C-alpha cells in the first residue's frame, strides 16, 4: 500500500498529514505500507515529515498573488508560465514511476502539480479542506477529488455530494501532556495563571508587537509561554532583555517554535490560549477543552480565519478580537476580565469541548484504508 501526500508547506498543512499518517499506521501496521510526500521547498515541513518516515520529494510550485503591483504581476507571470508547468512535469514523472495507490491532498498552492498529474494518471484523489472558506487552490482542485473531507459545518463552495464532515485532523499525542511534566520542562513558577501565546508555525509579528508593549504589566499577574516564530525569535528576545524587569523574567518563557513534546505539555498546563484562528489551532483548542482568545489574520485568503473564528465562537466557546481592535491595553483588559470571572473561563472550556472532533484523523485513516482494500 503506497499513499502519496501533498500540501502547501505550512504547519497548517503538514500537521494534519502527520496525524493521518500515524492513524493509518495504527490501523494498518503492515510492512508494505509506504508514505510519500510531494510539495514545495520548506525546511520545517521536510524535517517534520522525514521524522515520521515519510519520503519527501521537493517540486516547484507557483502561486497566484492577489495583491496589486508591478512586482506581483511579474512574479505571477513567472509562476504561471514556468513554475507551475515545470512542477506538473516533475510531479507527473514522480507519480508515474512511484505508482501510488492513492493521493491525499491537504490543499494549498503546493498541491496543484501533484493533484493535476495524479488525476491525469488515474490515481484516486482525496482532498481535505481545513477552513470554512476554501482557498482558490482547493476550489480548483475539488473537481478532481472523489471525496472532500471538511472541518466545519456549512463549508462553502463544494458540492454537498462530495463533502464528508470530519473536523480537522489533529495529532492525538498533543492531547497527552501533564501539568507535572510541564512544570519541570518549562521551569514554571506556578504561582500565577499561565497563558500560552501561539503565533502559528511561522509566528505572528503583530501579536508579538502587542505583547511586547504590555509584557511588563502582564507579568505582574500572569506567567507566559510565548511561541514567537523562528523568524521573529531573535528580535523578540533582544527586546525582552531590555523591557522586562529582572525579577519578572522567570515568569516569561520564550520559544521560536514549540516542538510536539513542548506543545503538549504547554497545552496541558495553560489556563488560557491566545493565537490566530487557523483550523489546526481551533481544533486542538477544542479537543483540549481550553478557553481561548483568537485574533484572526485579516489578510487570510477568502477571509477564512475570521469565518473559522466566528464559527467556533458562535456558542461562546472563545473570545474573538479582530485585529482592528487588537490594541495592547484592550487586549490586557480582556485577559484581566476573563480571569476575574472564572465561571466564564470554565464555560468557554466546556463549550470548546463540545465543538471538538478529536477522531477526525482516525476517521480519514479508516476511510482511506477501507477504500484501498476494496
């Protein structure tokens, strides 16, 4: 059994693939099981997939930039005329010689060459859509898919006949942390409520900027674990050295990126999660039953993060702060308000749990295995 995965290259595409792979291995622990991945160059993604025993092949992948400008026009032209066609040729040759039994696409521009080539060669294609509002790539690729697994009810655009509502696949391992191990791993003081700040696998500069303005004040009442992003880490660290009083530094734990072991312990120990509104973050928060503050990325394609966030928060499972309102002191007051109303935090956690679909990866894995056994 040989399964080819493909996706756009960010953590939002890669972690669900890892979750599905692990579940397939649990269901079908046979020696003839092989996992392959085709996608654009991304060192973090390649490292994470390789650690899972997935053979990674890098291909060219072009994307369409929707912002106006001379630069974007010429970049789009290069991608359309050269990168995408070359990527399709690369994918075609790889699929022809590797002969996978099935293609599972997580979507994104990086999956276009693989899906087109796979369809042309007659390989069955299954698609997963993380967001309520699919991006342009998945809208285009949906015509080639036999089935489309979706994360949210009322997902837009796709034919209801093709959609299967399962949720967003999450790694079950990130739900298995312990507060005791978290205290030891992060050297937590434990005398103040713990807030986990997540900016996604790439970090979030604007969240970092707001946090840095009010950080000395936050640390008077709270302890923080902050994933600042690999690109932003050095700048944030340098700034923190200057603005945080020496006596409060023990309450602040800064990381460029939380690895799985670190993330699962941070998840278990924290009292509140603050982050963007990517589907992966939302479904991990909900599976954990944690209260949260979500700050949707306004530039996200099809405004999908805003739509994701409000779908999750419609039963008051989370507090949404849109970026236009995400100012330092407003954010600080919202945090203080929540912790001064513990019953509301508890209610948010319970409602988040009701939204969760922790079996998504297992359901997809079972579907794939059963299809290939037919």
